[in-house]
């Protein structure tokens, strides 16, 4: 009976090796995510450069850019480089003065 645990272990190892050989399925185009609605356009919001960053101004920036997401970027802060068409990114300095308004 000493051969039974060894045989089971060998069968399990073989099953794991074979499972790694299966082909990955490529998702159909209908399964891939689509671009979100509410695409940002920061052109009209550039008039706010030099203004103080406030919650009220954040609401106005969302309205003017048609973005759905607002991302505030404090000075010396790293941010992700992922592009989101529905996001407006607003950078400000140590005095909370807006220095950059961009989409993504």
C-alpha cells in the first residue's frame, strides 16, 4: 500500500502540468470594456489657471469639462499614468493655486 499515495501524488502532478498547457481564450470584442461616456474637454477650463483650488471650483471644472471624475494633484505628488477619458486632472501648488488642468 505504500504505492497508493505515490500514485495519487503523481496523478495530481500530471493534472497540474496538463492544466498549464491549455490555450488562453481571447475575449470577443463585445466582452471588452468600452470608453466611458462623459469625455473630458479641458479647453474651456483653462480660464481657471491661477485661481485657488476650492471645492466649489472643482464642481465648476467638472461642469465645464464634461468630465465625470475630478482628480486633484497636490505639489510633489506622484500620480498614475493611466488615461481616463472621463477624468479632469487639476494640479496646484503649495498655495493651492491651480497650475495645470488637463484631461486623463
